[in-house]
C-alpha cells in the first residue's frame, strides 16, 4: 500500500453538537481509510452527551499501527467542526500552531444561551479566534446548503466532502460511494453523494 | 444495509466498534443464547446480535433487568447451550446475588458475562468497577486491550468457560466499547445444538445432577470452584493476551490492562522511551498468573500500575509482590494510590505522559505555553460549556414543567425523587431542577415509599417520584408494591415514552415486540397498577391544562400511594422522528418582549432548544432547524404569541 498520508498517524477530530451526525461522518471517513488498507482508531463520545451536548470523534489514521482512541493534547492535524463554537473547544485542548480547520459557520445555541445565562459570541469574533489558533482555516455554511438539499443532517456528509477536497487524506468519490452505500438505505445514497460533492466544492 | 457482523469475510478486515467486535467474537464462538438489559456503553452488543438472530439461530432477549438476564442466560448454559449475558457496570450489582450462586455451582454450556464499564462516568451516575466481583466470587476475569482482542478474547472467554465449567467475565470500558478499530475476522462455525436440562445425577455431578445450593453442599461446591480457579491460573500463565514489550532490564516496568495499554504505548512513543521502559500488558486480570508476574516483577525496582477504575490490579499485584519478596526484592510502586495517577476519573495518554515523566523526572511539553495560554483564554469566553438538555419536542420537558408548577402551587415544600434515564436530567436546569434525589435504577420510588411513611415524625412535605417505562419494569415495580402494602403517602409519575429511550429504544415488557422484532404481548402499566389496587390516572404531558388539574387533584388526595402515567412517545422515537405535530410560528405583534411581565418565560425558563431569543428584535423566534413541532410552548406563552398550527 502506498502511504499518502500527510503525517502518520494523521490525527483528525470531527466535532459538533449531539444530533448533527458526527458519528456517521467519522465512521464514513474511517471506513474509507480501512477500505484502502490503513489502520484506523476512532474514539467517540456519545451516550448522555448526545442530548444537546458537545460531541467529538477522534480519528487516528496510520499505515503502521493502531493508536489510542483518545488523542493526546496538541496533536490534531485537522479539525472538522460542524458547529463553530465547538471548533474553539477542540482547539483549546488538541490544537497547535500547525493545525488546519474546516468550519461550518451556522451556530447551534446552547440552552445556556437560549435562557440568557451565556452569550454566544459574534460569528466575526469566532472566525477571528479560530484564525488565530490555526495555520489554515476554511469557513462555509453547510447547514444552509444542507437545508437546500432537504435536511440540515446532510451537513455532516458535506463536511466529509470538504475534507476530501483538502487532499490531506486519500478520499475519492468512488470509495465514498462504496462506503456510504453500506451505511444508509439505498434510496438516500444519491442525496448523500450530492451532499459530498457540494461539500467538496466548498473548499 | 446488512449487518457488519456477517458481511465481512473470514480473514478480511473491517472497522469494528469494540462492542461489535465482542458480538463477532461471540458468534465465532458459536453463541446460542444472548440476554441483557440496555445501558451505556453496553447496549450495542445485544442489539447487533438481535439483528442476526434469524441468520445464526440465536435466542436474543432484552430481559426485564440484569438479574433476570443472567438467570435466563444461565438457563441456557444449564441446558448445554453457549450463553452470554451483557450489561453495564451497575447491572452487575443488580445481578450479583445470582452471580454468586452461579459461580459457586459452575456452568455446563459456556456462560460469559460481559460488563461494559464507564470510567469517568461519561454516561453514568457512578464509576463502578465490577472487577472485584471476580475476586470476591472466585471466577476468571478477562480485559481486552484493543479491538482485535475484544473479538478474540470474547471468543476465548467461551472456550475458557466451557473448559473450566464456570462463568467467565469479560470487562470492557467506554473507550473500547464505543471506539472503533481494525479487526480481522475469524471463521463462523456451523452448529446445531440441542437443549436438554439433565437432573438425574447426584448433586455434585456437575453435568447431570440437579443444581442445588444447599448449605451442606457449599463446602464441596466451593472446593470445586477453587480448583477451577487454579486451572484458570495455569491457563493464564501461558495466555497470548499477556504480553511484554521493552528491554530486558528496564528502568521502569509499567503493568497495565484494558485500553490503558493503548494510552501507555502512545505515551512511551511520544516520550521516545520504548528502550528504557518495559510494558507488561495483562489480558487476564483475575486470577493473576503468579509465575509470569514473578518473572517481570524481578526486572526492575520501580513498578507503575496503570488501570481504569479502582486500584484492583495495584492492590493484588502488591500482595503478590509481598508474597514473592524473597524472589523479586523490594519494589517501589506507583499508581492511583500514591498520586502518580489521579485517584478518580478515566485515564488518557496525557495523564500517562504526566505520570511517566514525573517518575523518571523527564521534562516534557506538548505545545508551546504561549499557544496553550492563548487557546485556553479564548475557550474560556468563546466556548462556554454546553449544558445537557432534553431534545426539542421531548415530553419530559413538559412533564417536569407540570410537576414543578404543581409542587409550587401546592406550596408545601413537596419534592421529587428521580431515577435513571434521560429524565435524570430533570435534576438539571432543562428539567427546572425538579428532581432532588437521584441515585440508582428504581431507587427514587423506593425512597419515595420511605419518605411517604415519615408522617409519624411530623413530615408533611408531599412526596413524588418519577420513573420511565423501562425503569418501571426493571426495579420500580417491587418498590411500588412495597408502597401499596405499607400505605405510603406518595405519588409515582411514570414518564411513559414508549421505549428505553436513553440507550436507543430497546424494547421492554411494555413494548409490542422483543429484541429481534418478534411480536410479543405488551404489559400494560395502567392495568398492573389497577391490579395492585392503586389509584391510577393517565394523561398526555403535552396537554398542559388537564394534566395540571390531575396533578393538583392527586396532590390533594393524600394518605395512599397514587400513580400518574404520562404517555407521549419520545421525540426521537421511530414512530415520531421527523414528523411534526404542529407547525410553530411567532406572532411578533403579540410578543411583548421586555415589556411583558413574563420576562422571557419561553426562553429563560422553559428553554426548549427549538426556541431562540432574537436580541436585535427583542422577540422570541422559532429555530426551524431544531423545532420538533410538539406545540407545548404555545401554552407556555402568557400572551399567546406562539402559534401552533396542527399539521397531522
């Protein structure tokens, strides 16, 4: 197998809020890598944290061996954020001056914000913060694009499409199609392929 | 879509979740009977096996609770079948009484107990560690260290159980059960088992006698049990799941088990210490293999014990080192007890790095102080903690809204005892902090039964308890019977959302189908309550007005136990998902905002995530992405500014 990873292990974090399809996105990327002979470990937080809480998947991709399902501090190469505030939360622990970020700009307000106990920062400010904590960052509104496709849930697959466009990982549409076809009902494959392509176009 | 458990060919590789790896291992061992009670992080094992029950001729059951689940699985074993029982750490406590007796007698067909535990209490109300049961009740314990081992050791657990004729426990943790990694598949056997329970032999004939735990039999049974444990010990000396990597004479020996081995390996690789530190990974953690440990305890004087949970390995290895002091010399131990590792909470590679660098006095920095400080500073203002909350359209929000307002109107300092499920969040802001006691499955009802009897000591506060429909059957029913028999003055509110919602809609005895989807008779909670002569009311929590009236009436009707069943399916339930009952909209002319006396009642107090406060307009807004269309907020707004238009 030809190792085309930018780093080995390649450390990817996909983050968002419970209900955004974080787990499926990480599985799809993981399966795409396994399909090409890589070793993958995915560490996921779900359970109680699904109920409106922050969720995060750690993907460790290597041509050599399996790694810890919990990534060590400061070791992320790429953060894919389905929600902007979650990008900051992840960068505070796993970020480093070289980290890259792909970030959906559509906020999901927490209960604390809804009831007025907390303030959701201005998007402009969030963008500035993320820029100051990363080497390279791309922002896009996948939620808007996903709503055009019929449901906000497609935002996760769009983010996977966007990740494929960075060229950091060997991700082809063909492999994506193979993997997604096994994960979802046949009737939904086409929309997911569309979502992937739209995401790819966002970067 | 087919099952991941069957689609991958023998010898080929797949990305498997730890729980799926355990399920596949059980299939490769030829499992026949699988039982369990749902609980994070264990639930996927039974769920996945239920999906292939038809293809693989399995009997799969979600049992009413863990004790019954273990008994049903034991019946399989006693009839000569390979059986597995799956639960989370707390379930082992529920099953413990039967577990003690099953372990004392032993098994016929293989019997494997899988306990998936939750260090760090990511989805639990505790950090329970079930490993001491293996020592206390004298049966073997296995702890897989990665995904391949989860499959391979699950399979081996069946062989071991069959060879020893005793129950074997396989312990997983969240970071293995819910994480995923590469697994190479083994072969799936063909078998055609026949179930027979033999009982014509003598009581000590393990395979053909009656299974009796008589006082006079305890002595020979325990002797036989300990012989089995010695056989396990001998097998563990040779086990391929106990491995050593590192130099012959290391400066430090790390002894570890479970997923901690991955943390340790990563820490050693980051610190580039593989040539200086030895790593003994134990897959078999009870009984400990004395020869193997004797050999490795001798390689150096500093021993660092790394494990998830209580200092189980640490204490037992220290005891073994004391026994072998003449052979191995005096050791300095590091671990949870001396503060090298935190005494509580789950571990990770960073904690390991900190421990190792402190023992070996090595400097280490992951990222520059400047970056770290900046990132922490930004996160403190930029990423406030997301409190957990009920989903948009969750019936529990309406139920707690009603209970809280009823107790307030009643004005006698009434309180609510909680229970385990999504509705445990009723203790937090999203449930208006209504729950005042929250502990174990069924314990809210048991405690309410107790509080309701304290009037002779002057207690006059109204007492209420809540439980979910699954919890009702699991452990609430005996406590309710207790309250009825002892005439305790309390109200039980059953939050019936049609399934075990928290863990992903597993069925329970009140469901129309079982684990495999087969149609089964539904037990009716209302009829059960009527049968034990208790006043029972049924209402829809989304109907705020009539439910409030019923609640107030129940509060008045004191002296006996009363039950209110609040029926409304979970917002995420398969019957509801995606379809809205109402289309919600805001009449901006009616929302008086800051001029209204309500002071943003909808977003400040009711705070459904489907509502947003538009700070620019100073009006409430519906979040079209999140709103589930339950219609409840329309009845919360005092000015009627929130409209609900029926769509189905």
